[in-house]
C-alpha cells in the first residue's frame, strides 16, 4: 500500500515521539478500566492526532475532513474523549516543562501574565453562550489566559464576551494558583483592577498593572504585556481560532490547548511554524 502523502499540519516523527507516550498511556488506561473491551483498536493514534491537528490548523469543519483520515465521527469522538480526560492539558504541561528546562528555567514558573481576547463566534454557537464586549464592540466569546514569562500557556477560560476582564482574571488566577503554586507574581493591563489585585493577594500572588506612559504617542511595546500579546499572535496561526467555532466553551479551551501543543512541540524539535504568508 503506497504511503500517504503527509499534510503540512501533520506530526513529524520527532514531534510524535514527544506526544505518543501520553496518548498511548491514555488508551492503555481506558482498556484497564474496561472501556475498550472487544476487538483491538483499528485506528492509529498518530493518524487521529494528525486529523485533529488538521482541523485546528486549517479551520475546516469536522465533516470536511479529507477521506484519507478516519471518519470524522471517529476523529471527533477521540477529540471529545481527550478533552474530557485532560489529555491536551497533560500534553501542554509536559511540553511546557520541557521547553522551560531547555531554556535554563525551572520546570514550574514563578511569574505569569494575564490578558483576554474577544472573538466573534460562528452560527453554530448557542446564543446563551455568547455576549457582547462593550469596550471592543465584539459579539461572541472571550478567551481569558495566563502565560508564563516565555509566553507558554498556564491557564485558559473561555466565556461569553460580556464577562469582564476582572471576573476572568479572578478565575484564571484561581486556576494558576491551584496548578502552579510557585507563582507569586502576575502582570496585567489596565483592564484588571482592584478586585483582581485583591484576589491575587489573597492567593499569595502580587498582581501588578502595567500601564502605558500617557506621554508616549503611537505604538510602543509595553514591558511584560507584550509577552501575552505575542501568545495570542502565535495562536492565530491556527485558523480554527480565528473565530470561535465550538458549540461548547470547554471544546474551545481544548482547541487552544491543542494549538499550544502544536506550537511547543515544533519549538522543541526546532521545526518552523508556517504562517499563511509563506509560500
């Protein structure tokens, strides 16, 4: 049988070596719990991951997956199961620690940056899960994130766009404090006010608002804040994130975690992340 021609979104052998142990352990654990009793699995996990990355990278609907992948229902079933079982969170955490260690940092961060991004939604997103960001005049959803000083994702919370940055910041800080207890410092923009600062203090995290100098004219790179803005730019290499296409917010969070897994694994293997201007 001729070897399939790979898609640019697919995993290289080196990247698959980073991801394979986690998804293989997931399958073994399910079989250990009696959830996959019967005939041996017929779908190769690498091809399933390639298919999910193809959706995330190109932005196509699940039903439009090329036919040389497994049926779209099967691929989506794996995506939903991996989201529910925290596989994308595990991969993101594992690869983030590897990157930090290679950069000469401690595996666990001690500082973070907070920010939020409002995006429009597609027609399949329920109206109850949407809102309007009055400041940016965007109707849709909002992505509240926390990243480390390298711009690597620590926490994500997807809400209606009407949820304030303060409320999102409080929730993200709770997630960071729970998963990354070494974090004692956070930087944010002026959208995060007294409530976030007070809540951070209650968690042992010093939240500092970084303001632009009012005397400066035009565009200026703002210290600390540029790191998290760059992370949003990285994520936009994935067309599935140009809008929010997911019916459920937790699926949106999974797509963002998956995009970060794609980016970090390329960073570890020194593979470039092509953008849409590349030929």
